[in-house]
């Protein structure tokens, strides 16, 4: 097991009607001037917008709004949000929505403390040295952004989708009410669950095999997703399934599962290239690339981890072997299909038109991706081609 530092300072309020803590938490932070960031329409349709605004007005909190954040949040929204913060002396950024809104808000909070262009953070030109406090109200179980330090932002002009990471961007508190996910569509519920599972796969398939406890924790989170996603899809207001998926989302990417491990992240970086060029739901892209990545990296020296997952997730009890590992991947593909996720790029109308550009982007920014097996741009291209 590798040495590690684990620090999770985000205060989590989990359960029914936890919006009740919002006013007191803002008071504790002495946040009297707030930027509310949200997406297009779902926040208002579900009534959560009105509840937030009523709290602001009741407590005499000055607020501004940034709405219309896209599923792949753009650097333009970050720039706009930072401008609002600077012009109005904003003291806290409140993200109410899914992971895209939370990611955008983190970038805004950092950009509000920076005089240059916020894209500098994504391309590594500048480090984040400070940020406004960030708080979140989660409405989709998927990204884990409610309790981690990362964000992913898209530059539509340059066709780049790049991460940023800073301890300054960890939310100070997050409100996690599973009831706020009742109205999430079956498709987005499935896509969010695949995102959770992909985060865990990226940590489970490690370059070191001596972090036994972390692996077992990964397996439990993955099993939770498999156990509950179909119930959540079938009956959107099933509290038990929604609650378990929401907690799986948070645990899946709050750094707990990666303790002692050398993690991978090749699948995410490849998918980021796809969704930078196409308006593709992140979870849908991950369901496709995950399968192709697994089939590409599987070999006769590493099949044990795949077999362990087969036993845990799908009760595949036969003796571990290379063939069993292949059958596990086939079973995972069947599971993705069962919950309505695509498993081939052709299903989402993506061709090989931009594959060379995507691989060149990976070469220029990262050189190689992954640690379970190090992948060069030619490997990435083969994974993409195999996904067609």
C-alpha cells in the first residue's frame, strides 16, 4: 500500500429536507453576498429554486444568479460567473444542480480570485492559490463533485475538455437530499450511475495490487450501484435506491477509495476527448469507452481483478481465468444495455472523423494516459476504433 494523505473537510448534510440547514450554514460562514449557479430549468421545475430564493429573502441575503450551465460546463460560463462575483463582491458561490453546475462553480470561485483568464488553470499556465468558498446542493448522483477538489471544464472554441484540481475548490458544505433526485429521468439516472461506477473502476484498476482494503471498498460501492440503479429507474421516488446511489456518488470520488493506490483515469481522459467534440452525455460516453478499455487492457497477467469483480457484481463463482474475465466484461456490457446505456459509438452517431485530432490532443497535453496499463496515442486510437 502506498503512502497517502486523506483530507475531506466538506461538511455533509445527508437526508430528507436538509435544505433547512442552508440559512444557518451561510450565517456560520458570514456569507451575506451569494452567487447562485444552476442549470437550465430542472431546478425551477422541482421547486428547489423557490425554496432557495425564499431563504435568501427571509435572511436578507444579497444574491446574484448565473443560470444555463451546460451538461459539459463551458469556460464562457466560468468567465461570466467570475465577472459577476468581482462586480458584486460575492462572498460565496452556491451551486445547485448536477456535477456540471458544481464543476462550473468551482472554476468560478477560483476565477473570482484571479485577474487573468480562468482557462489558464486548465492548461496548467497558472495554479489556483485561492478561491471563494463554495457550497453545493446536489440534484444528481454522479460525479462526486460535492466533496472533492476537482472540476472539468470545456473550451468549445479549442475543442478541449480539461480538468482542474485544487484543495481551495473543495466545497465547505454540501446538502445531499435524495429527494432532490426523484425527478431525474431514467436515462440520466443510468448515466449518472455509470459515471459513479467509472470513477470506482478508475481507482480499482490500479498499478499496485497491495491496497486490499481499498479494493474491497471499491467493490462494495460498485455492488451498491448494480443493486439499486434498476429500482431507481423503475420507480423514481424510491428513497432507498436514490439514497444509496447518492451516497455511492459521494464515496466514489471523495479520495477515500484511492487511498494507498496508484489510480488510472485513462477511460475518463479518453471520454473527455469525445465529449469535447460531441454533445455527448458523460455517462453514456463512459459506458462505451469503459468496455472498450477493459477489452484492450485485459491480458493473461491481470485477469484476476476482472474475475474478482465478476464474482462481486454478478455472482460469477467459477474459478478465475482469462476466459472468465472476458465473460465478466460481456456481462458488464449486458448490464449497461439493461439500464439503457449505449455500448458502441455508432449508437450515439459518432464516427472516426475526429479520432486523429483527439489522439493528437492527448499526445500534446498528457503524452500518455493511464497507469493500470500505460496507453500511448496509438493505443487510444485503437480503443476508439474498437468502440465503433
